[in-house]
C-alpha cells in the first residue's frame, strides 16, 4: 500500500507514563491567517526515575523559530516532521518555544484553522501539535494562561478556555485578551476562537448560589437561531446538578458555532466549539430531528465538563471512559426531557436503532474492536459507534446491575477518587464495584472483548414447570478468535399466565444475570405455557436468537407494557417477511391497523412501530448479502402496509395535524413525524389525493419538518410538482448552508427507480458540479457524497462498478483535503467480503484502486488495509 507515513501500531500494553510533566503553560498567540506566531512558555519537571531522559515533544506542520531553556538559546536539538527532541535538561526548567503555522492552508480542520474569515481550533485527538510543540497526550495535564493578539477590526472577539482576566488595546490597531483556566487539563482540551462573532447571554445561579455567565457565539446573521441551544444548555446544567450533584465550575461557559467542522462538537474546557448543525435552529430552517439533536449534543458536550474534563482518560485506548459514559448521560438527559414514560420509550428505541444499524455491523466487520481497544494505527479511526454507543450500553448495563441509586453511589466515589486525574476504564469499574460491594470482574470482559454476543433462547414447558435455557456465544473478531462468557444482565417477564403458586416470577419483571456459557431460568407452578418477554428495554446489547411463534410475537405486540419489546415484536415480524419474501398475515395487519387507529398511543411510538428494519440491519441477518434482493423485498412489504391500511393512513394524516404556532415539544414532534409517514404511505398506496396533500402541505407549512416531509414525498414518488418545489426550496433557503445541506441530502438519498437503477447516481454526479457544492466543507461533503454512499444502500449497491468507482474517486480526493472525512467515507466498503460475488468483484477493485494511491493518509490507509486483509 502506497503512503508516505510509516505504519506504526500503538499497543495499550506498552503504555508508559511520561518522562516529564508540564505544570503550567503560558501561550502568547499573534493571530494572522497567513502566518500565526506562537510563543509557548512551559514549566516542566522530570518525572521520578527518569534521569538522563531526553524530552521528546510532538509537533507537525510548524516552522520552528527558537528554543530556550531557562532563557538560554538551545541549538543542539533534533527536529523531524513529527517531533522535537531536546537533550541534557535539568530536572526542573522553563522551556520557551517560538513557532509559526499557516491557518488558512489547514484544510484538515485539525489544529488552528480559518473558516469564513474566523479562527477556530480542534485539538482532539492530536491537533494541538499543529499549534505548538508539546507533550500532546491526555495524561499530561497543566494549567493554561493564554494571551491572544489580533487586528481588532478583523477579529474583534478573542476567546479561549476558562475565565477572562484582562483585555487591552495595542498599537497599530491590534488588541489582546488574556484567558486563564484554573483547572489542569490535557492539551486536547485547549481551544481558541477569534473573529467577527456575536452572542446571546444568560446569567443563571448554580445550585450553590453562584452566578454563571452563559454565552452562545455565532455569526451575526445566525443570532436569531441560538435560543434553543441556550435553553438546552441551561436544562443540561440543571439536570446534572439534580441527577449527579455536579455543578458548573467556571465563571462562564461558552458555545461557539462554526460551519467547517469535522465532528459534531468538542468539549474544550469552558469553550465548546460546535458544528453549526448542532447549534442553529428556528422553525423555518430546522426540523424536529434537528431540535432534538441540538438538545442532545449540547448536553453531551456540557456533561463532558466532568466526565472527560475534570476526570479525563489516561491514554486514547481509554476513550470510552469519557465518551461512552457521556453518551449514556446525554441519553438519560434526553429521555428525561421527553416528559412522559412513552416519550422515554421512544428515545430508548431510537438509541437502539442507531446501535443495531451502525454498531452491530461494525462489530461484525474488519474494523471490529473492543470499546477499549488493544491497539490502533490512527486514533482518529477509533471515534466510532463502538466506543460511543456500545460504550454507553456498557455503562447502562452497570446501572441495570447496580440500580439507579447504586450507580449514583459509584459515580460519587469515582469523582471523589479521581477528580483532576487522567484515569482508566478499570478505575471507573472499580469505583462502581467498591461503592456497591459487587464483584464486576467478569463484567469487565465487555471492555476487552469485541463483537456482539448472541444469546440463544430455548423454551420448554412440562407439567407446571416452565424453563428457559440461555446459551451465549460470540463470533470471532480480528485478533480474538475465542471469547470468554460475558456478564449479561437480562430483564425478563412472562406474560399470559395463570399461577398456581405465589411465585413473583409469574407476574413481575425480573433481572437474570447470565454469566456462564449456559444457564436456565425455571418458573414453577404455571397452568399454561407463557409468552416470554426478554431483554426488556434492551437491557443488554446482544443478538437474541429466539424463534418465537407469530402468535407469541403478536401477544407481545398487543399486550407487552414494555414499549421496547412491543416495538421489537413488530420488527421481528417485518424482518421475517422481508427475508423470506413473504407477505404479512391478516392477523398481523389487523393488529397493526388497531395500533395505528389507537388514539391513546403516543404518535411517535406508532411512527416507530411502522418504521421498517433498516437495510443495514437486515444485512446482519443473512450469510451472503444480496443488497438488491433485500431492498426490493423491503419495498414490497412497505407497499403492502401502505395499500392494506390505506384508510387508516388517511385517518392518521388527518388526525395528526399541528395547527398554530410551531412547538418543538415531544408530543407535537411525534404528531408531525407520524403525519409525514402517513403522507409517505398514502403516496406509496397510490391514493388519488396524495399528490395534492403533499403540495398543499409544502405550500402551507410553517416549519421545516412539514415542508421537508412533503418535499421528500414528492421527490421520492416523482411527483409532477417535485422539480418546481425543489427549485423553490433552493431559492428560498439558498443563503442558509444547513438547509441547502438538506436539499443535497434529500436528492442523494431518494429511493431508486427500479426501472432505472442508476438514476440516483446520475443525479448525484450532476449535483457534484453544482455551484453550491464544495468538497472542502465536511457538512456539504456528508450531505451529498456520504449520504449517497453510506445512507442509500438501495441506490448505491448495484451489481456493476459505477457507484463503487464514484466512492473510490471521492475517498481519494478527500484524502488530500481532509483525511478524517475521507476515512469515514472509506468505511463504506469495509465489509465487502460479505456481499454476493457479483458485488464483491467491483468492491474489491475499488478498494485496490485506493490502496495503490501515493500519499495515503494513515487515517484512510488503516481502513483500506484492514478491509482488504480481512
């Protein structure tokens, strides 16, 4: 494989504490897009037992100007493109390094860069080394004082971490601001922002009565779209005080939005930098999903203030220590914000859908890894759904095992022991275990073993005894051929029973801890075979191998008060029909009709009931993937649902209107979601009025959810109004980048024309040349290229080479611009060997084309190499 960087594999087992510690950092940064000067003064101390060690600092894409130790010029250093080594140092000293970088040429968006004339930084995981030479690793924690200097008319706002302690006017139109962060932090949490920005502000009182200044900074044109982000921040602060007793520790907390950003957001201490997608919202431009995502991401980054910042990870192998825990916390927050039990259930189902559609395939592919990896070549490739979403499930299982109060006790002990430290996943589990006197030794296998466990369920009923045999296994994953048994908490309940005894197991939900390869649940004293509801609320992230009859699944769908398993029953019945090419039975269709017409059920829950299993999840259910066969079978099932329930869909459409002023609350959002689904199904069924409904909804909508929902129906069903409305949509919102992202994504993800399977690719190729498209902007690249290749399997996976060649071309092109974005796209074919041979041949050719390229980044090279060698 051709690439200029050496392939270095980092091993968790080889971790060594740093030979030097950095106690204080004093940065003086003169900001200039074409040449920014950085003076970095550090107080450094040699660690005990490290006599004679040289100091090796990380540094990339910088011009080194001078090095001083205790004020004296150093000339005998060693400089490489990736490091600066200084010899013969005293045990304690001041090191001053002056260097320069060019932010306007930094297209990777890591380190210091320019976006729309403003300065921003992104330092996680290893971006700080592009700003100055440093021990750029998470276990080196120091306090920072930062002086920012810039021309005032160009950069009137100067922000950094912590508290503002001084502002000053300087000669020649320059000005400065001094920021001080009193809490030790690793370099990946450093941030600065400078430019023409405006903010909204709120002052709140913390739980202890202290005033806290909250600010959301954006470009002036977006100021009217910041209220929801601010409200979400305030709600997050209050929730963390109430749920975990954790208070905002700085005098101020700032959110800044930027249009060019690789990720969703970044939790830099006190100065969170966000992708505009997760800050800006008003009813005209943001959908209900956008509102929900903003609330969730704002919460996530704020919660990092304690789970990630105050207590951080010792090394990048421990990434899930902060990310999995914080995803769990934001999931719990979002569920509480739903305001009802049914709303919480909807949130839980949505989280599980994401896990199963994206993480389960990752666990079954060449990039499979434990939530605490044993090795990596490029750390950016490990910001994965495994580390985040599966990591959150592993935290959730600990709460299930310990109870809500026990989990809080463990969290309290964790902060008491480790505040201000860089620690490991083992430290977290130890706090949970010690606080509750519960042995979690076997449970820690979840941290070290990759793959999704499978639990086979076998029922028997004889006499008055009901038995459930549970057998667990886990497929081999890269580097792990055999697995030890996991500690799996399974919530279960048996339904439809008459008991001849006082056994509580006949009526109450129970927790069963599966810790061996095979164990059995026994319930005595039953008069008839019950219906088993197991893995309730998705208590463990497993595949349940349980061949329940349609009768049992219909019982769960009709009667189970566990909303997740009620939804799961429908998903299993849909999946069987799709994979077997069978139609739905009349019993199931009648049950679904009753659910759709039930005026008491949460409309968001009904929307989820009728959302068919994703094609990526269906891929996991077969040994050889034929994507077109699955796609077409799924469409046939949807057509049957639409046609058979046409009158019920009309009722749903008419009875879920939300007249009046837009409200993003959960109930209103659920109504809009179900209404849009009903409109889609009416169009699918060929209802004579569907086209007029869609046009009227588009023209009369007072919010993005309804307008976009109507436009999506017109585009997906080739309405006569589609072209006109697409043009109107673009003209109306052409100055709003996030809405134009939606415009691109809608066309890239529309359903394919079965008579012309390449039609979507043809549209995407034309849109690639659109004047509003730029591959350099991550959001825009994701809205078109990623959307087509990663989110439209029915159109992308064709038994010919064209789509795969398109994919390879854009991985190669993005590799030269932004390796992180390229590597995400490169994951699109990492499971090529599981597809049918007529797809494999073209996939392999596309992978090999990328592998032959010179100058492949380590990000892309690792993904392609693992895919080809799997």
